[in-house]
């Protein structure tokens, strides 16, 4: 298997990506924003394929935020159409390559036709073991936390747990990403230095990699660069270098 100079045993388990810059990519070329999003689907395919080939277990893609509902109606409709076609077209490949699809976010706001194909693909791919691709659609990190608080408050109210029993693992288990480990690496394309209401609870010690490349230009080589950079990082999780060297903790 091609490893592109990466160390096999130091790959991230979970990569999350904020796919930004489709609009600017299109504007630079005198194309419509939708053409930028369409071009962006190629980068989605490339990143899923490389992640799967490398043995990365989880790939989370921020495809549509709760705030994106405020965009012009035409752009939203175009994006939803793209998503629907993409999911229809890619099902066979997902099955062949062992991709398990999951979705997080408020699916009730998605058009029925998108929900249908999304649910269909999630169901059919549920036993695949190659890689889990988590699509964040109509997702908001803060809403995820609000929903989690509500669920735990309900458990307290109905006597299923005491307030003193609430701990980090209980909160984590009740977020939308539940059993999925926190991302090791968060990539943002398009150069903006912010999280944009993506994972908030999930990224306390996630390594951040921000590239000015627009999402449609984020090719395989760019992804490998991000992974190589990740492998150069020293992850201390609050400890000192000396502690890490001595293998303490
Ligand atoms: C941000 O770029 C991108 C989005 C809001 C949509 C991302 C969607 C895709 C990559 C295609 C469909 C997704 C899948 C999973 C098939 P932007 O429009 O904010 O770009 P800008 O900052 O340059 O305006």
C-alpha cells in the first residue's frame, strides 16, 4: 500500500475537515458558486479514498452548517441537489470500498428527497468496516451541546442519574458523535482562522491545520501534506516534554 512517506502507526484515527472556499474558487474563474460546490465534490471523493486507503477510521466532513440556511435560496437548493445526486451516484462505490456513512446535524430541516437518499445510504452501508464517513449537515456545534444538556437534564429529572454523576464521558457519549473518538486532526481549507460552529466539545486537543487552498484545489497531495504535518506535531496533551520522553502518564 502507498504510504506517501507517512508513518503507518502514527496516522490520525479521526480526521475532520471544514471544506471552505468553494465560492472563492468559483469567483476567481468567473463561475457560479454552485460550480464551485460541484468541483468540491471531487475533493470529497479524493479525501475519502485516500483516508480509506491509509486506514484512517473516521472522516468527518462539514458539508452544511446551521448558519448556511441563511444563504440565498438558489444556492441552498443547488447544494441540496448536488448532495442528493452525489449520494445516489456514490452508493455503489461506498459499498465496494467498505465506506460506512453517518450523518450528524438537524436532518429534519433537509429536503425530504435528500433525507430519503441519506437514510437509504446510511442504512445500506451500516455494516461496512472500511472507513466511517460522517457528514455534518445542518450541523451546529452549539446545538449539539444544547441537545446534550437537554438529554442529561432529562436523565436527572427522571431519576436515571444524579447531577454529581455527570462527567466528561457522559457528556461525550450524549453528543451527536457519541461513540466516535475525538478528531486528532482538524483541517480547514480556504484560509479562515476559525471553527465556524463545527465541533466544539470534540476538539480540546485536536491538532489544527489551516491551509489557504480552496476546497476544490485540495487535492490528494495537499491532504498528504496535512497528514505529514500532523505527524511532525508533538502532541503533549498538557504534559511536559520530559514526561513524554519518560513515557509517564
Ligand atoms: C463552503 O464554501 C462550502 C460549503 C458551504 C459546502 C460544502 C459542500 C461541498 C463540498 C459539496 C457537497 C458536499 C458533499 C459531501 C458531497 P463557501 O461557499 O463558504 O466558500 P467561500 O468561503 O469561498 O464563499
